[in-house]
């Protein structure tokens, strides 16, 4: 039977790999291209999650950070953790993330789930916490950003799926998916607001 730590780490690793997988097969341009009004991009998501993992399982746990993260220092520009600079290659960002994985796993192994942690930016009542809570927090954060990556990747080239080799989608033809989308659109069209806000008839 798996231990609690093994179960949590299994879920965490699944989300890590799902996020990184969304970079497979896309060009350097598509990996970096902002696809939302707030600039969200695939490679930036990986850099952000790597940065977060390094911080939570390094200094927050009283340990050295696995790598320097100057882009989140107070002097750094806002959102500098959410995109890779031209000097930060895709391979470099991926390696940074894998470095974070190894350091996190080592922290969990050495401190245990009941190990103490201090998160200065959390509220006063909860900032003194445990490794267990940090792992749960990291699973939630990584899963959220993996979901963002799902949508971005589908917008880029239509690729979709849960994990490598596990699409978790109906195995249907492109024509079926086009019909399905048209069905969803036809339902939505019944709720188009009237007047200037909705644009009236189209």
C-alpha cells in the first residue's frame, strides 16, 4: 500500500509531467507566444511553476533554494516569472523545472510531511505550516496551470489530452468534433444578450 507521501507525490508528478508535455512538438515561437490579453504563454507557465516550486520547497522549508530566481526579487519587473527572456532557452526552462522537482522530492523525503515550514507571504494565522500543506498547495497550483496549458496548446494546434498516451477524450473524427462544437455553439447562441451589449442579430 502506498504511503500518504507517495500518494501526494504521485499526484504532483502527474501534474508536473502534464504541464511539461504541453510543450512537446511546438515551435520556439509558439512556446513563447502570448495567447491571452494578460500575456499567458506555454513556456512562461513552466517558468512560473518552476519558480514557485523552488521557493516553497527551498527557503520556505529552511533550506537553500535549488536555483537562483532573480526574476521574483523586489527589484524585478512585474510578471518577470511569467515569460522566458530571449536568453533563457526552452531547454534551460525545462531543466530549471526538473531541478525544482528533484529538490522538492528531496525536501519531502528529508523533512517528512510533518516538517515545519514558514510562508512569509501567507496570512499571519497560517504562515507557520507543514510540508504536507505545501505539497497540497503545489498540487493545486500545478494542476491549475496545467489546465491553462491545456487550453493554450489546443489554441495553437488543436492538440489535446490529459497525459502522454492518455487523451481522456472521445475517439471521434474531426467531422464529429466539428459537429459537436456546432451543437455547443447553437445552444450558446440562444443566450446572446439583446441590445448594444450583445450586438443584437449577427
